[in-house]
C-alpha cells in the first residue's frame, strides 16, 4: 500500500493557524502535566536498585512480589519487568539503594530457591543526576549541530524552523509519558534521540523541495507566492513522508507488541515520536519558515523603498 498526492491540490497554508493553535495548546497542556504530575522517573534517573532474576520456570509478577514479601516486610518492588521466551527472567526495580544487608538477604533467598544468586545493581543519586544531565546535553548539542548544518546548507531561517519542530517532537513525547505516567529510563532517552534524527531528516527533505521550487519559481515577491511554493512542495513530499512513516511505524509496533516488557517503553516512545515528527515536519516547520520568510521579504522591500535614489544597493 502506498499513497500518491502528486495530482492533488491541497491548501496546507490555509490551515496554518489551526496547526499553530493545536501545537500551542498541546505545549501548554504538556507544561501543566509536567508541573503537576511530573515524570515517572525510573531507577536510571533516581537512586535505586535493580535485581535481575533467572528462574528455571515461568515467572509471574505476582509470584515475584510474593517472594519478596517472604524475604521481608520492607521488600516491595516498585517495578517488575518480565522477559525471556517463557518469562523465565525478571528485572525487579526498587526506588532507593538497597543496603549490603538487604542485598545479602535477597541473594541468600534466591540462592536457596533457584541454586543461583541474582545479579543486583544500584544507581546512586549522583549517577542518576549525571545521566539526566548528559541526556539534556546530548539533545542540546544535537540541536546546535543541526542549526549549523541547516544554516550552511540552506539558510538560517530554515535552521531555526527545524529546531522548533525538533523541540516540539521531543516535548510531545515527554508530555505523553507524563500524561500516562510511563516510566522514563535510558531506553526512553535513546528513543527521543532516535526521533530527533528521524524528524530532522523528514524536515530536511521538505525544506530541500521548497528550496528547489524557489529556484524554479518565476517570481517570489510576497506571501502568496511563498504560500504557493510551500503548498506545492508539501504535496510533492506528502506521499513520501506518509509511506516512510508507515514503514517505520509497522516496525515499531511489532517491537511494542512482541519485543517484551523491557523495551516496550522504547517502542511506544518511537510510535508517538514518529507521528509527532511527521506532523511537525509538514505542518509546523514549513509553516513557520513561510511566515518568517514572508516577513523577511517584506522588510527587504521596505528597506529598498526607504533607500535614497542614486545610493548603491548593498
């Protein structure tokens, strides 16, 4: 199945205010969600411990909780993820670092039950904060690099519009995870960075088509001329964008359904980000560039009129 819109006339620019209102409303909702609900940070970003179990038989979340209740009253898992072909593996998370005594009790219990001690890892608050800080730096460095690249290849207005779309996509994923209170962990950060790369690629394809049509246009004097070029470019790239995102969505959906609990949040973040990335590339970045470029042309025409006659144009 594929889509083809080459012979269609779709006025995307006409609905630009609706796109801006939708994005603005969702951004406001996301800010409210983050201020009220916040993010459900996993032990990768909070101080905590993770116990990795390997059993000779199939495990259930209820069985794992029952085991820890038998070890002691204070052992209540905050997160349980099952894995393996028959769910014979379990990754049990605890908010807060387990003490050496608690670790010894857990290892002793499962050593007696399964004949092998579980693997236990801990993350202290300093490491958690460092991971969060490094993730933020990664996004910022990627954003600066993208602005420089797009400015050199196209122009500065393209670069700014691309970054706005990129930040929109990243925030969209964060807001959805805050709304649903899905655990935020290292795979989530990997998904956000993946979407950043996918989104900017889709945006660059759209901008490249706009630039080519700008070169082919006989005249570009005002907003209407630019709007015609943007609409034409979006129609030309619409089928490519939809076909591409559907291909990746099918793969991400397969990972979400069959990939296991450990990477389900990663797959879900990809699904949300792919939809947001396609939307922003076509209906946000290009529309922002159109408005800014029209203002630039209008300003240049005004400055040209204000210039005294006989004075050379710079």
